[in-house]
C-alpha cells in the first residue's frame, strides 16, 4: 500500500516537473528523411535522426521540454516568422538572405554539396560539366541556388531527396546535387549510383530562431558550446557516421571516432532490407492506424470546408444574379479572382501573410477557410447555372400566386436549383477531399503528408501509395452514395433513374 502511494506521488511529482519546464517548440519536416529527422522504422511513434538527437541534447542542457512541430521544408522559415514554433532545425543552411529575416545559432554542422550520377555515367564531375544537363535538387536549398547561379542547367526541383535520386535512376535526370550527408545515406549504398567529383562549396547548418528572440539564441549557443566541449555532439556524429574533415577543422577535434556508427548501420539494414510478401503485409497493416488518424484530419477539414463553400457559394450566386450593380461587381470580382489564382498561393497568403497585418489563424482554421473560400467561388457558378436553368414559367407562376421576389427564390427557384446542382457539388466535394492534401504546407498533417513520411521512411512508394489511395476512395464513396440517394429522392417525380428515353 505504501509502495503504491509512493509510486503515485512520484509519478504526479514527475509529471508536474515536466509540465513546469518551459517548452522548446522545434519544427522540421519528418519527410526529409535520414539522416536529419525521420520516423523510426521499428516504431513509428518514435523519431530519430542526428538533428533530432541534437535537439534533445540542447533542450536537456537548457532544461527545456522539446516539442516537435511538423511543417513542410519550404514552410519552415515562414512558420518561424509567424511564431508557429520557437526554432527550426532541418539542414537549414546559414545564408545571408536568411540571416536578414531570422536569427541563427552558432554552426553545429559543416558539409559541402555532392554530385551524384548513375553508375555508368561518364563526363560529369563538376558544375561546369552539368551545362545543358538536367540536374535534380531540393527546392529552396543552397544547392538549387548554386545551380541557378551557374546558368544553362535545367533544374528539377523536388520536395524530397528520395524522389530526386529515384528520378536519376529512372534516367529522368542526368545528375543530382545535394548536401553530402544526403548523398551518403541515399546514394552511396545504392549500387546503381555513384558519388563523384570534388566537394562543392561549404555549407553551415544552424538552428533558426525568431528574429526578435536574442535571449533564446544566447541560451541555445551556450547549450551547443557545452555539448561540444563535453563530447556529446561528437558522439552523435560518430553514431550517425557524419564526422568529416570540415567538422574536425570547425571544432578542432582530429581524434578518431570514439563510438561505432550504430545509427548509420541501423539505417543501412532497414534501407536495403528486402521484405517477403508476409512482412510487407504486416508492415502495411501497421500503417493503418497512422493513416486512419490522417484520414480523420482530412475528413474533418473537408467537411467543414465544403459546408462553408456550399453556404457562401449560394450567397455569392444570389448576389451576382439579383443584387444591385455594385454587389454584382463585388461577387463577380471575388469569383473570378479566386478561380483564377492557385489554391496553394491562397493558403500561403491566409496562413503566412495575414499575420503581418495582425490576423493570426490556427492551422486548422486557416486550412478550412482556404479550402472553403476557394471552393465557394466554384459552387457559386454551379448555383448560378442551376438557377438560370429553371424555366421562366416557374417565376411567372409564383408571381401569379402572389409570391414576392424573396419568397419565389426561397420556395420555388432555389429548391429546384439545388436538385440540378447536386451532381456538380458531389464532384466538387470529391475534388476538395483530394485538394485537402495541400494543407500540409501550413503544418497540418493529413493523409497525403503521412504517405510522404511513411514512403520516405521505408522507401516504399508503391505499396504505401496504393494503401493511401484506398483510404481516399473509402473516404469519398459513402458521401457519393449519400448524395446519389438524395439526388434520386429529389428526382422522384421523374422516376428514380431520372428521365426515361424509351
């Protein structure tokens, strides 16, 4: 009894201590893959990577509780500026333009750009040799800037480094230029690829911090200094087989490795593992709870977004058809502008631009507003077509019965128009369900983002992709069946199947 009370008291005390510790909200893109930040192939509830280990060591030294926030790689800096998290660490190169908008810690890693080509390729060993060639790299990376500055190179930008190397193997590109650690993990173990040429440039990784938070910058630099001096940082790099001559020069540590490369060996075992059909089936089965969680997020966003789109779309259609001239212009401009600009740009504007004028929305609210406001423009045109498809005689009959303009719209025109527009609304909902994948750029982790994370973790894009496609299909089918039932009920006077041509 006394032991049980002690355990309960100790657990409560420990939980209170954890809650009392300040949080270090750090962001990365888990889809980036090894060796930065990725999910443990043996336990998808755990994360790993050399930068994950660095965050844990730095937070421990600062006595902070590290809290991970997922965001797309391209959205990391905008999200930091927005205040969505405290720091970013994801192979973020220290560059002059980035130093204008965010603070950086002292460098914790130094490397270079590495050229990778197919095993049989000859004649590409330098940037100059890439002239007139197709070269893959990550979007918004220093490697992409180097290639652009070189000129006369067709650059293929990717969101994930695994895709860049896959396209190289498929002969869709002639070479890949990426950071050396990426090449070491994804190109060197691949028998179809080879690393070639001298190191290109010097890359310094730093922890990104909000521009106005100099105090946090000082704390992080102090923590980095401690883990450098006590050997913790060197041990991390040794475990991940990332210690190199530039690192030795930066930290003045030329001693041989102290610990075996256990994490690098772990990655190689899983990355090169050939699974039987039974092992693949068990692996895919383990994906189902994770994908189901992402599917719930996708469904929630889609439902509230479509509700907004349907309601606002009807209002816009009525404004455009029956409003005074200024109202007609306003509705027309809204519809044409929204339909004429990409949804992705609209999401970026709502989530990242509006905070600069004092409007700061949560990721979920920004996601459903972005999707809902976008699809409202399309629904407005559906409604307009449906209303204009109602015979003029219906309006004249309503007037003969003494109904006013508003009553005619409410009881005669709109109900009949709804019957006409149900099929296109159904199609738009399915399209919105799929377009919800774009909200991953504003830190939302939905079904498509989970697919990217799992595929990059297990290097399995086919089986994982089929499983995700089935989830999307299962999400959409019930609503298609429900709306088809409602549509048939609305068409009941004409027969369950509509007009007969016999």
